[in-house]
C-alpha cells in the first residue's frame, strides 16, 4: 500500500519557494488598493489559477517579485504578492 502524499501547508506567493508551482487558494482583496485588485483580476488571477515564483529582487529579496500567472510572467510588488495565498503543488 502506498503512503498518502504529503500536502504542503498553504503559503503566500511572496514566500513560495522559487520555481515550485502552486495553486491560488485565496486572495486577500482587502489588503490591496482598488487599482491593484483590478489589475490582478485583469491578469486573470483568482482561486484555482496556477502560479509560480520566478525571481525575488531587491536587497535581501525584499523588493518586487517576478511570477508566472498561468502563461504570463508579471512583476508584482512585494505586498501584492503577500496578499496571494498559494497551495504549493505536491512534489
């Protein structure tokens, strides 16, 4: 009998391990300004969308991040990426 796959705990996109895809489990829309929330919706970001953290920038990785949302690569401010909750895909 096979052991059940371990499901990693949810995390925020800003803290997701680089190059490990995950699925958006929730977005804290109230933590974002109206233009930021509208931009994410226009990019197609919502629950169930696959995302992947590609790059952290800035001193000690505290600047903007580059992420893949579906098939697009976008730059997001750190606090915007922190508002996106992600369920990492099992390895």
